[in-house]
């Protein structure tokens, strides 16, 4: 039985949409990830608006899946008399005259594959966050929706049947193209079929070049494609998720807009894709960062995918929310928060530019000088209070994770200086790294808890502290870290679930597990030599994915339902990074198989 977040992502690095198990397009922001949703059914409550779908008379079954190693989704609907319809959904992404073509279009193929199916095609777009597009102007092979005209459906299907939502017999393949209000040149069927085949070939070739671990390949491939689909390639920005206001828990009010680029989240995405050889996303992201850092000395925690966009938070009155769990927020007040880890996140994301020999244009002294400005901010802010990684809206503390990320930024700056042969700068930053690291660990060590706690002066534990060895601030076998892991297991682990923290925040006690925390614990256990336990937990984590292999932000520990914005890049990055850490090597597997 499918759940409400059994959704697949289709996209091309310019647009992205969500498809459910019935082949219904339930989410599509146009013309960008952060735009007004043309399809908003996902957060429309019980209202049948903001969708495009195919209804099969007397339907009894539906099965849906990705085409192997692609971002193409195929759904087969079956009627009680055996009649079947196949729906194929994709966003074109293909090579064309040595250039990458990614038009802001969704393409859909509807074809009969058994019997004589009788279908209804419904297209109900919205604008201004939830208002149906009442103005519809039909041409010879298209319908333009919106006032002013916003989106055009070009099709070889009968337009009158679509406009009136009239059932009809499907006797031949039909092709639908959703996109901007521009003329569609060329034969519709031939173009869609050609784009489908070339999009399939593009993704399979992209996957073939990935350097993934031996085990859990399917999970890593799907995570990699999903992360790539969250990269807005025009600017290089990487969104935290493709949706807004999918709540962290039922009726919690923890409804946020994640269609923006958090510098911290983007670092994890870059790290995961770099680990499997997909380095181009990092290069694009560094270009995005340069466009920000060149104008701003003080970094915000998040930016629009076009960095100058206004992210002021407001509530959309015409959308009831995911399953009625409002409010629906547009924008995000986190943009005005003080979160010091942003500086370290940028430096860590840029560090491979100076060390990875695969890159055609390596980092140079000009980039280093820009990073030095951020490193100085790390020095200034490492031991100062902020809102922390979890973006507390009502308090500030000297948070362990924020301080550790600042320290990591300073440490990597020293390493980059050494790499460039700048000995005086390397000595300068190494000295600051040593002193600030020692002072931070001293401040956040809690002798009562025998652990590094969430922040200076608190007994509360925080799952983000599990990242300390990954950042290099402490060794995984350091007795202080070993006892910290024990304290986190005592306070935050609920069976197989890992809470990010257990203390009350601005909205009360957290109810759901923030999924990336599970992967952080897995990695910490593996680093401490508890490998079999880590592998068991990883296998269990993969079982939480939806039927398409994707994860949201959270999972409810009692119901097992996915909650939170979707797909969550944090979670998908965790799938890749933990697989790389835990997998047996190709050599081990081959040797064991042949022995």
C-alpha cells in the first residue's frame, strides 16, 4: 500500500516535478524550483486542483517505477477487464550539438498496451499559490493557461476531451508537453519520442561514469540522480528539497519552505557527489558561492537559487497544506538568523578545488584569498552564540556543531595555504586552528554527562555532535567521543530511530526522527569499529525509502510514515556517504566469490 509521500522526482536541472503512484503530477514549480507551483495538489488539502493526471475507467491496479538508471518514470494503470494504459513522464535532458539541452518542459506519453482502455485526461493548473487558472485559450494543438498566459500544453490528444474532461477510448499513443507559452516547432509525437530516448541515454551514460561502492549500488545511483535533480544548474544553487510546507510531524506547525540553498545542506550534497565522481555539481556550486561572497562579507545561512531573491516568509491563504496540515509558508525566516556554520560549510565545499586532480580548472590563489575572508569570520564567530544547525528561533547558544564547522573552515584554509606553498599563511591558520579547536572542546565538554553536549553550558545531547570526527576535530576513538556516542545512544536513540535532540524547542518536543541523524550515527559507529552494527542500521535505513527509493526529511517512529519536505538532500546524501564507508570493496567481493 502506497503512502502519501510515495512520490518520484522527474527533472532536468532547471525544473522538477513530483509524480505519485497513480501517475498524477502533483507538484511542479514553474519556471524554476522556487517559483509559483503550476501543479500544487500535494499541498492543496482535499481540493482537486493543481494537478495533471489520467483516470482509467474501472481501474483496479497501478504500478509505477523509475526506468532503470534514469529520471524517467513509468506508470501502468490496469482496469478490471484487463485494459492497460502506460504513462511515461520525464523532463528533457539531452546532448544537442555538443550542448546540454534542458528546456523548462515536462513531457508525458500516454499509450494503450492492452485491451481498449477508456480514459479521462485532467489538467488543472494553478497560479498565485493555489488559485485555479480560469483563463484557457485553445489553439489548433495547444491550450494556454493563466492570466496572464503562463503555461502552455501542446498535445496531439483531442483538446476538447481535455478541456471538458470527457472520457474517451484510447486507441493510439498520445503525447503531452507542458512548458512556456511558446510555439512548439516540429512534429509533437516524433519530438517527444526522440527527447525521451535521448534523455534516457543521457542519464544512463551519466550513471555509467559514477564511481560507486560495490554494495547498495541501486540505492546510491538513485540518490545520486536525485541530488543532481536538486541542483539548479543555471546558477549552481542546490535546494535543500523541492517542496514547501510538508510538515515534520502531523499538526506540528513545523512547516517550512525548503526550495532554497542552505550553505550547510549544499556542502553535504557536494561532498556526496564528489565521493562518487560527480564533481561538476561542486564546480557549479563554487561559481554560485563566488557570486554571493564577492558582494557580501557576512553570509546568510540560506539564499534563493538566484541569490538576490527576497526570501521574506509569508503564508499562502489559498492552500490548505499537505493532507490539510497547514500553514503553507513561502519564503523562510531562517534567512535572517545568525548561523555561524555557513562560513565553514563554504570553505569545506570549496576545499576539493585545490586537491582533486580530476578538475579541469583547479582552485588558485584568488579563490584562496576569498576563502581567507570567510576563515577570518570563522575565527571571529567560532565561540560566539548563534541559532545553531537546527535553526532555533527563540534562543542563541555557543553550539558545538557551529563552532566545529568554524574550526573546520580554519583548518582547511591552513591546508589549502600549504598546498599553494604559502607557508606564512599556512602557519597563521594552523596556529588559530589549534587554539580555537582546543578552546571549543574545553567549553562544550560536559563533565557531568561525560560528553560533548549540544552547546556550552547545557546537559542536552545533539546528534550533530556525531560529526566531530568527520570534521577532524576529535578522533573517533578518543575516549571523550566514545562516551559522547554512549550518551547520544542513551538520550536520542529510540530503537532504530535517532532523534536530532530530545529537549523542547520553539514548538515543543520534537515528534519525528530527522533522517540524516541516523546516517550520522551509522558513520560514527563504523568509525569506532562497530561495523556490523552500523551495517545493520544502514540496511534498516534503506528499508525506510519510499517505493521509488527516495527519502523525505523525517520519519514518524511509531507509524513509520515519511514526513517533512521531499526529497530531502540531507537524507539522500547520507545514503551515498554511508554506503561508501560501509561497503565491501570490489576486490573483496570478487575474491570471496571466487574462493
